């Protein structure tokens, strides 16, 4: 048994979906669970729908929604010659359900609203891909992941009820696999009250890992638009090289610091059951790719991870007393209350700096709380650069005279916060 995950880039248009079908057909004799993300940039578009709905900018909301409709109509028109194919009505019904939500009275919790609306993207994509697979004789059962992945109601970053999730997956999936492929949504979960939750941005990798763990699969594969895990982002650096093998711990470190090729929560469930993870290219499916597993590797090449959209907060105590253990504890408690992940810290006797992901509303609320005790300075439009297994020569060549706001070195690993415009 295997689990495959295909992201938005792999199903961005009709031709791409046909390519995914050709990849899947090679493994038709294996019991296969397929996890699918929203198509193309649908999640970004749905976030615009939510934002404009929340701000009551209904004209812009409708424009964003119309773009989503047009995109999915292009998919169905490109894949299904029959204008009477049932998939057209199925897509129409999903949009009707979404419009009912948008016509309701505005909810008072943005994160709840976000999950109910943005999750529509995965329902649309999986409905289309499942219908197309069946159209080309890849017998497929569409599975609503919200009936399988049970979560709490921490909207936009839901926590998994592992016992309930494992029970539901083991109850539903093996029987469905006897009939053919099982295709389901990434990113989504469901509460006991039948509300939709999401697992965090780009959370479809984690979805696939959850199914892999619960089903004790042979291996899991993530299909990307890159050859595998590279030593750097090819959009930012020239000629990065393929890393053919990674240990689980190295992969965890890379994803924690922002490597976008894999979602940070993906590795641990696989590590716990020693399930190999393959990162492969849907453009060149015969390529080597990268395998992540229970390896002992002591000699890695230098690897650079760039995490964009960062904000630096510098806090100076108003009472001029030292930032001691009590103040540290209160600071981190406040950060946790606002559900803000800290990517890097630095402290002096009177000041404390944190580098965090750019989330305008959360940061605004956080600063309002902190300003009771601290003078807070906010520096925006930054990026966090992490270099693993570096050398002084490489560091000096890349970063030379650039302005650096924060720097931390632990062994052969270096982290830097710098302006987003700095060219690396």
C-alpha cells in the first residue's frame, strides 16, 4: 500500500491533471491512496474571498470568487467532452454551498470563517480529478477527508485527534481500496460538530503523512515541480544540486527552518513507523528524486533555506529592569496566546527580539498586548536565511557586506535575518 500526494502545481490545468493520471496509471496494481491539494493558486484566490467578505468589500469578493469559478470551469471543459457529464453539476453544487456561507450573517471569528470558505478549494479539485480518473478507466472512490481526520476546533491550525483519526481511517479506507484507488483532500479535517478545519497552510503533505501512519504503508511519495530536495531554492540560487538521501532528523531541521518542499509536520509520523518518504518530480517522474528515511548520514553538502515574509519585533522593557526568566516566560506565554510561531530569538540585558511570520492581524493584536510593558519596534519585509553545514568561506562569499538584523551561529549552522530585497 502506498500514499501519493499531488500539490496544486501538479493539477493547475487540464493537461497537468492528465499527466497526474499517467503517473498514477504506472502504479495501478498497488493499493493507492491519493491526496490532492487545491488546483493551482486556488487557495490564494479563496483567501482573497475570505478577506473581502470579512471586510465587507463584497464587490471585490465576488470578483475573486468569479476567478475561482472560471478556473474550475476551464478544468472541466478541458477534461470532459460531454457537457452533460455529472461533474459539472457536482462543481455547481459545491459553489452553491459556498455561496450559502457567504450569504450568512458575518461570523465573529475570522479563523473559523477562513476554514469553512478556503477548504472549498480541495473539494473542487478532488471532485474534478476523481471524475477524470474514472473517465479514463482509473477506478477511483472520492473520500471526504473530514470524515477521517478528526481534529479539535483550533481553526487554521487544527490539532489531530490521533485515536479517532486512526480508527476512522482504518474503518473506511481498506474496504474502499478493494474497489480501486482512493482519492481524498489534503489540508482539511473535521470537528465533532461537523465543521471544516484546516491543518495549516500547505498542510496537504501532513494529510498524506497521517494516512501513511494510520495505514502502515510501504512508502509515501510527494510529487513536486522540482527534481527532489535541492541544496537551495532554484528560484533564488543558480545550479543547486539534488540531495538523494536525507535522514528524518535532517529533513525535520530543514522544514522547521522554512524549506518549502515539505510541510514541517510531515516527517514525524513517518519517522515513528520508519516509513520512507520519496520526493519526486511530476515533470520527470523517472528521475531519482530524494528519499528520506532512517539513514545515518554525517556528510551533507551546505544547504540554504530562505523563509520569506518575516517580521522582526524588538521589545525594550519600560521599567529598565533586566529581561529575566520571569519576563521571558510571560513573553512566550503572550506569543502562544496569539498563536504566533517564533522562528528566531535574540536577547540582551534590556531587550528581546523575535523573528516571526508576517500575519498582520495577529501581530497587531500582539503588539497591543506587549505595549503595556515594552516599547515595541516592528521591522517588516524581511526574510530569514538558514545555512546548514556551512563553512566560513561560503558564508563570507554569500553574505559579505549585507545588512543583517539578527545573526545566530550554532556549530556549522547559521541563521540570519535580512531585508527581503537582498539578492543572495
